[in-house]
């Protein structure tokens, strides 16, 4: 069996995104081979225009339904997590999409309000993911902080295969205006 075939099978049975590292361990191949095969699968599924797609978000892959079928999927799965997002939630989600990974503290500073409930709602909907920073750095006050990034449901909902496909992603992701504002806030403390 090919590496791509094994990746497909693992993604099909997995209920959550799978990292390149995890796929590498399970398949017994180098991470570079897994990454290359996974990226080829993303393109093949995208070009085939079938009801299933493979999405890539950073170092993780996930199998998902095609965005064109979102209407029928939404009708099938009607619950509290499918309601419309509020304007503040959309603003926070946009910041996380373009600036992530980002801490709650930085999100609060950018928006000017406490975003705890918004983050909780976005996590419940699967639109964002939380990751604990386990690197201990004596000079960084952010050691052990939780960082938020968009999740696969967000990518799937937008109908893109990679977060970098968002409009003007590269320019906005690297824009240092927000970093300057955040650094000025730190210096005033």
C-alpha cells in the first residue's frame, strides 16, 4: 500500500485532525515523506471536486466534507453550534485567523475587551483550537500560555484548503502594526 493510501485510511477513521508526526509514527515513514504525500492528497481531492476533501492546517491533516455540500450538512446537523456568529465573535475569529497563533491576552488587547466567552464559544463550535505552549523560557512572560489558532471547521466552512488561501493572508499575517501596539502596551506597564 502507498503512503497516500495509508494516510487516507487513517484520516477517514480519525475523528480529529492528525499531525504529520503522528502519521509518520503510525505509517513508519519519515515526516518529510508524510508531508509530501499529504500535500499531494490535498491537491488531488481539491481537483477531483468530490464530496470529501483533505484539509491541511499547519502540521495537521483532516478529512472533511466538501464546502459545496455545507447546506445539506448543516440541515443534517442542526444544534446550538450552528447558529450565526455575533459581530464580536466574527471580529475575534478574524484576528485569530490572520494573527494566530495568538494568546487570549493579546486578543483582549487588540479588541479592547475580555474575550473569554467568545473564545469558549469558538472552541465549542470547533472554529478555533487551543494549544498549550510547553516551552519554558525565563525571558518570556508567555511561558506556558495557551495559544489559539483557527480549526479545521473554520477552514472547511470558508471552503479553502489552507489558511494561507485567505484574502491578503501573507500581507496581514506579517503586518507589524498590531505588534507595535501590543509592544507599546507592554512598555507602559
